C-alpha cells in the first residue's frame, strides 16, 4: 500500500470521527429515524379506532396541510390504552380527544364535572411534553341508551330509574368500559343500579351495539351523544343528573412540536365545529358511507378553512 493512499485513509477516518462527534447521531439517519424531536419531520396525527374521531383527525390534518404543514396520518390506532402511551412518549403529535373521558382516564377520582371545570382540570393533568389546545363547542360524550319500548315498559327517564327494572340488565360497550368509572361498578355506586352484567361489543357504540340492543341481547348500550342513530326515535337516551359521565368536548392534545402557527390552525377548526356539525358529519359516514377524507374536505371547504 502506498504512503499517499495510507495518508488518504487516515484523513478520511479522522473526518468521519469529527463529523460523528459534532452531530451526536448517525449521519445516515433519516428524518423518521431521528424521532419526533426532528423539527423537519411531518406532524404525526393519530385517531381512535372510531369513525367520528377519524373524521375530526382528518379535519385537523387537511387544515394543517392547507396551511403549509406536512402531516403523517396514523389513523384508527385503537383506544386510549393503546395510543396514550405513544402520545405521552412523543411519537404522536396531535390526537383529537374528549375532555371528560380523557380527564377521567388520567384522574379517575376527579370531582370536576362541568364543561369549564373539566377543561381546566384536564389542562392541569396533561403530562409534561403535551398540552391541550382550545376545546371545541362540539361534544361527543358517552350516554346510556335503551330501546323506546324498554323505556316505556319500565318508565325509564334517567339512569337511576334502571334500579326499578326487575329483569336482568346487560350493558354493551367497548371492552374497556367495563372497568371505567361509569361502568357496572359506577352504576352501582353512583345510582344504586346493582347487578348489571357486561358484554363487550367493539364498535364504539356503532351498528353492532345498536343491533344487539334492538335484538334484546343487551338492554343498555353506551352510545356516543353525536351518533345520528340517537335522533331516530327508536332509542331513548337516559338522563344523567348525577354526572356519571363527565362533560366531554372535542379537544386536541398536542406535543411540543406543534408550533404556534399550527396551533392557530387547529384552534380555528375546533372553534368552527359545532355540536350539530359533528352529528351531520357522522351521519354522512354512517348513512351515506362516505370516507372520512371526503367528509372532512367538504366541511372545511364550506367553512373556508381549507
């Protein structure tokens, strides 16, 4: 080996070591390899495995894209037990959430119940590295629903009236609801409705849950308040005077990578989204079977937000 070639190798090796020492990372790493701390990487937007939440995520995603931001959609991830660790770890930058349910997940013993109290408590409970942006007027909270004939037979108006039902009561909902504060244990402790059985139906109060209710496989269903089926007249939503369900407004939870410009865009979408809008968006998914991307694009265009 020539002296000149040996010298070239030594210089090359020294230069590589110098670059590695200055960068503190693999110089061949891609943006995705470098994690959420890379300011140039797309904003990762997630959603629950729930069609309505996917629509809201699309609203935020398309509005951000219209504002010049690059986004990476990670939609229909699952429920809180699955995606919250990812959100808290910083691998998701934006997640549409619901104030009451999220607060109750982080603080099961919270005493907040009203809209403003829940939102204030949620901002305090949000882990370091995350923050709650402005809550939306739109709500989509849990509610307990029975069929109209069942309500008439037992003269049911509120959740507490279920204590007068002498037959068996089975609650149908996503599996995680069994251990939530408003599940069977909560029904017993808050309303004195004891002995409620539980069966998991993993469609977030969707058509499978509704069919099980109508077929009398279950007598009580957890259906979200923005579901268009609640206006059909076939079911009755039971009043919740003791607040077993916390007020739950749509709220974006974001990482530190969401800058002020992006936050302004997201807050503008949240502010424009009214309760009736969310029911209508959901109806376009359930009844018209349109994809979330189209539903979001149509609404944003009508609002002048994209």
